C-alpha cells in the first residue's frame, strides 16, 4: 500500500524486532506509530518518549497510560484509519508540533519512567505488600 501510494521509502515496516534494536530504530524516527489492538504497556512507547519522539497509538490498554492526547502524542480510536492517517499527516507536516510533543514526552518519561522512579515505585509496592502480609498473619 505504501508503495502503490507513492510513499515507498518514507516508512519502515520492521515487524517484531529484538528489544536491543529499539533505541537504534527510535533514533531515526520522526514519530512512533504503535497500532497494537491489545498490549499492556509496550516498552516502545516510553522509549519513544525518552528519545523525544511523539506517539500515535490506538486508544487501548497501556497506550493511554503514556500517550497523553495532544501532550505526548495522539490516541486514535481502535481501527479508525481516517483519524490515524490524519494524525500521521498532521505530525509529518508540522515540525514544531513534533518538537513540542517530543519535548513534553521526554519530560513525562523522565518524570515517570526514570530508573529512580521505577525503583521507588517497586519499593513502595513491596513495602505495602509486606505490611499487608504482616497484618494478615496476625489475624
């Protein structure tokens, strides 16, 4: 379809790639388009934000945790190809918008997905679970 539309060479369809290749691929992107119908929180999403790349993703599952509409990218109704293509074209034609969304995305990733933040969240979870177990064992 990309070739017949005269867009051959403008897209790279990678399919599933090893996690170690994601940073390299994100580095050459202008936008990450993530179209899973069902997926928890795909690691590619925070990785794209950490690299200052805006996201276009279907509005399902974990995507809505990180793709903040018109802040870090755009959420698209599931299977709505018209809105999907409109958002991709909008970002392709507006470097300032890509820059603004990418900058905000990087801030969001640093705030919520830094190593320190993840360690703190896990520690808080473990502390809470240990406390709940201690309370339950006293019953």
